[in-house]
């Protein structure tokens, strides 16, 4: 997720720097695309036809895929332990989000909790992955 | 990683199932290791060495060794 | 006569199947019970929240049954399960981004969070079947 100071070989340092840079770019693009799409759909004097709205609504997939590609490149640059930590972090994240959405959906239906938009699943997965990385990495220290 | 599992197995006249049984893993896993689709963990590699009564280097070799 | 490992170890499979079935039964009973309590009692908010948490609590049993079955697999098969879970997480992430914005902006029907879980379980099941088929004997 982040680079440890000092103790990395130059190749790993380079990979981690490229990762942070590309991830930041993808994140900026993501935010830009979302705001651009909202503007195009909601705040224009004209209204787009339905098929165009669908296409515009699907554009945030592009930066999301950019993030995935950047992450995969970084993953390949890691050593075995790094990859294993990442795998375990994603398992924790998938488990947390799976159980979390399950639990919340009953609260939605039965206790009238506010509906959560599906767009929050992606950030939730990333959040729990970050948390998972932190926990798992601590275990291998 | 390359390995000589198939040859060693043939020398002993063991089927994949025989080897799987001795290693206490599934036949699916023996097959994946033999075909090079899966590199066993260090503990399993040692177990394989023990079952064949050979040092690990005589069963597995990395690409560098295989090239020379 | 030596015991032979088959492609699937049926005694283990049967045991884990039975265990999963038991936990699934407990889950269904608890969920049904708390659902009927909700309908008949018209409970206060606090009790409604408690009743809504019962299925989640019961689902932990199913997760536990799954984890126990995975622990009984060997390292290669376990890795296939990990891969399937990672694939499921990726599919869920992208499906929720795609559909999430469609429901926000393009007037697609709003789905409850439950669908994220369904997609994850569905993608996992498909992935584990495909991965096992790819490493078939």
C-alpha cells in the first residue's frame, strides 16, 4: 500500500513509486469522471437520451479498471511474502464486505435503515483491504 | 520450477493416487505439481523429498539450474 | 489394502456437507423465527434492530462451516479457493461500480445491499467450479 522507508531494494522502490503515482492519477480521473458525468446528466440545459445516459453512467468503470491494472502491475513487482499479505488482505476485505452487506440488508429491510447505494461497495472493499493489509502486515513483523 | 516427480513416480511404479496418499494431499494437487502449474510450499516439498528419500535438489530445480 | 485419495475425498466432503447443511438449517430457522416475530409483534425499533441482526449472527455459522471445510483441503486446493474469493471480490467491485452508477443516474431499479453479497457468492461459486475444471484430472 505504501512504501517502507529505506529498507527497499531500488527496483522495489521504483515500482512502489510508480504505483503511488499511477494510483493517484487513476483516483483523480475517477473523481473527475464522476463529477463530469453528474454534470453531463443532471446539470445541462439539454437532457441526454437514455442510451447516452447509460454510456455516461458506465464511464467510471474506466478509472476503476485503471486502478486494477496499476494494482496488478504492483502486485507482480512484489516478492512472495508481499503477495501473500495482499491475498490475505483481500480475503479479509471480501469477508468483511460480504458479511457486512448481508447484515446491513436485513437492517435495511426490517429495521428501516437508510438504503446504501451500491457505488459504496467499491470504496468499502478498498477500505477493508487497506485495513486488512495493515493487520496482516503487523502479523508478519 | 521444474520437477522430476513424474519420473521418480514411474521408477517406483506409483500412480498419482499412490503418491497423493503418501503425501496426504489430493490427486488433483499431485497432478498440478507434476505439470508445473503449482509450486509446493516448503513443508510439502520436504515431505515429497522424504517420501522419495532424496534431497530436494534432486527433485526440484529452478529455471537457472535447468538452463545451465 | 491402502486407503486411496480420490479426486474428491468423499468422507471429508460428506462431513463438511453435513456441517454446512446443519448451519444452513439453523440459519433458516432463526431467520424465519425472527421474521415472523417481526411481522406478528410490530416491535419497537430497538427490538427490530436486534431481530434484524439474528440472521447475520446465524450466517456466521455458515461462514464457519465454510472455513472449516477449507482448512481440511490441501494447500493447492486451498489456493484455488483463495483465487476464487479474489475473483469474486473483483467481480463484485466492478459490478457494483457499473450498476451503482446506473441506478444513481440512469433510473435503473435500486437494489438493496443484499445483491452485492449475492453477486459475490455467485461469482465465487462460478470461479471455484471453473478453477477446479481447469485443474481437472
